[in-house]
C-alpha cells in the first residue's frame, strides 16, 4: 500500500512531485495529468494508492483537484492492478 498526504498538494508541480516520490522515481512522468494516467495504467502488480486528507487538495488546487480525482478514478477503472482510495 502506498500512502500520500494531500496536504502536500499545494501546487500542480508539488502534487506531481509528491505522487512521483510515492510511486517511485523510476515511474517518471511529465508533470501533467495525461502523463500521470499513463503511469498509473502501466502498473502491473497489485497496488493500492491511498490519498489522505483529500479536502486539503480541494482547498489548495481548486478545479485541478477535481480533474486529478477523475484521472485517479479513470486509471483505477482501466487498470485491474490499481486500487485508489481517497480519504
């Protein structure tokens, strides 16, 4: 299980940097949602990604948090190895 605290999602750049640090630097992607989706759908072992304090992401990122949530949700739907839990 991989856990990330969304209180660190203070900007788009910091959001992607924090996710990259949790997913592993070898899973490098460009700092955008399309590239994140590509990375998440290329996971080939059972993985649960838990994002805590989601309300902080909504507060800090506004509409970008909604778009991020959709990417996380869509990626988990497409990838049977990925489970995303948002708290």
